[in-house]
C-alpha cells in the first residue's frame, strides 16, 4: 500500500468502485439470488430462503418480490408477526400490490405460531390427467381463521358422510365441502376403495376455495368407470405466486442478459 494513502482513502476508493459498478452486474446478482431463493422455498428450506431473501434486500431494499417471498417464508416458519411486518413494507412501497394485500388480509386473523405443517408440493402435482383429476370449488366454507392458515399446495383430505363429502386439513379441521353432484359420485367410489390425493388449488379465506383432486388407487370393484369427466383437460404446473412473482421489468431484464451473453 502506498505510504501516502491512508486507510480512509482505501475505503473511499472502494466505495467509489461500488457506486460505479454497472447496474447490469448488480441486476444479474439479484436475478441469480432470486432464483436461489425460489428454489429453496420450493424445496421447503424456509430458513435458508429467509437468509437468501435478506441478502437480496441488503442489495435492493425496495425489491417487493423479495419482500413478498420473505413474508411467505416467515409465515411458513410460524413467525406471523414478522410476516405481517414484511408485507406491510411491501404495501408502503406499492399500496396496490395484490399479493401483499391478500397475504396481509389473511394473516390478520392468524396468531403467531399458527401454521399448518405441510410437505413440499412438486411442480408436477397439478398436472391434469383424463378422468383422474379434477379442480373442484368448495361450498359452505369453514371458519376464516382456519382457512387463513391454509395455502395453495397444502395437502388436505376428503371426509365422506351420508349425504356429503367434506374437505378437512390433515389434522381434521373443516375447510368446506364438495358440491352435491360431485360428492354423490365420490361417496360411492370411496366406499368401494378408490383413493384420492387432494391439494388446495386456490384460496381466498373470505370468498372461495378450490381443491385439486387426483385418483391414486382404482379401488376393489371393477367397472366403476373413471372418477371424473374426460371432456376438458389442461396441463398446468403450479408454483405459489408469492414465490415466483416478478414484475415485468425484471423479466425483460433477464431476457436482455440472455441476449448479451449469446
């Protein structure tokens, strides 16, 4: 080090370098870290995802996508207070952010520590198959406080009764019930040993809930036919919007990066 250069000068020079660092390099770093955060969340590694999102926010404090992901991570860890506070930061930046609005509305009725423990949902879980899958809306919805603890991708259960089929959480909390026509069909199939895997497809605690039902075992009685109609089939993959929501500018920038590197 030059004897005439003080440590203060070195720090000042380094600061100047950081300031002059091209914005494209910083954006590339953000995009890479964002993908890492998404992958960690999709694999249920919530604590690691928290650290990664915080790292992004140390570089870009106003990044609402990272704040939304961070809030989701906190909620999965049962840290509802932190989730609410983080979501409020999003709304302070962008009062019209729909993800933050929905999450805050949901978490306002959730107590700290309340969180349904769930497994990780793979991207293939929502692929439709002819006659074997169906997206079904629920009626007679359960308590808002219980619904607020449930997220898209959560595994739930079918509970058949004499004249209806209810849907409950894995620990038996009532969420709603299937429409009568579908319930009548499934009651008979369930009675004869047919088994289903059920996930929450979409949820708004105060308005609507839909579930994704997949046949996993055909049952012990031949000739029962398909579980569902085969008329309409759509192949879709589900990823929670809080995890992968990106604004248009970021997506356009990713395309620019790809073009630059080609």
